[in-house]
C-alpha cells in the first residue's frame, strides 16, 4: 500500500453509537491531520499531530476524540454525534509540520476520505 | 476579509477554451501557495506549488501578484478531464495551519 489510506470509506451511525475512523500513511511523514469537509464549505482543520504529539485542537467538540499511537497511524473516535456532523472526513499527512520556502515539506497528501452520515 | 477567497463559479467552458481563476489572500506575509484539484467525491490532490512569481506545468500556469495579494490559475486548451473543483491553498505563516479556499468549480463540455 502506498500513500494515505482511510477506513471505512463510508459510515452510517446513529447519534448514540461509538465508532472510529482510521488513517494510515505509508510515506514516512512526520505530521498527520484530520480535516472535515461539509458541502459548499472550505476544508476545516480539526486536529494536527507531529511525531505523535497533538499540536492543534481547532475548537473541536469533545464528541470527536483523536488518537495517534505512532507516526503512521491516526484515529478519530466518534461518540454521540449530531446529524450536522455528517460530512467527509479527510486524513492528510505532510513530511514536516512546516516547510521552508520551496521545500515542499508542508505539502499535504490526503487520503480518500471517510464519508460519515449521522442519523 | 476572508483569509482565502475564491470565486465559487461554476465556470462552464467548451473544450479547448482558456479559463482563469483568481484567489485572494489576506495575509501579506504568506510565502508559499498551492493549487489543489478535487474531483467529485474524491480527495484533494496537489496540482501546483507557487513560491515565487509563478509556475508553469504544461497547460497549467499559476501566477502570483504579491502587491495585490492574489494568485491565479490559468488552464489552456481545456480538456473534459479538467472538470473538477480547484482549491486555492495558503499555509499559515505563523505555524502549520493550511488555509483552504472554498474552491472554484469548473465544467468543461464537449
């Protein structure tokens, strides 16, 4: 496997369910991200991890809980979600957290996404 | 002013046409810029990086105007396969947040 893989690709859950999204990157990158993409809205950054340490929690409700057990894996645990949480959840990775001009180290590579529907 | 602003379109153009999109950004200190392409129900993929005044890759040309704080993407000889949403992306200068525009939709028709 190459690149960034996400599972499941589609998920339907009730508001009382607990589920998890999984992301794995095979690029040797040091930074990983969760983004949310809702219809007709820009991508919203949710969480950022660098070398397994969370460096950003972008005012995300506690019903979303990230986990990064190692630099290749990232999870998003979901609990008591609301219908408005239905969206495409995209995982991304970059070589480094920031990049010098022209280095390309901060270029994001995305996974195919997990499309979540909350009933 | 939004951090990154794009004309949402849609742009409807015939095959072979030349089309240009603009993107304005608010942070005058921004140094690097990217254009990503996102196909329907797919993930965004890097199309071009822009670090200096511009960049060219085949039919695609990106130009940067620092004085007016905008970048443009020019597509020449449009193909049906160019139909997608084009995202303007500006990394945050202070850290690691990458700001995405809402995207410009392009439809190329036969």
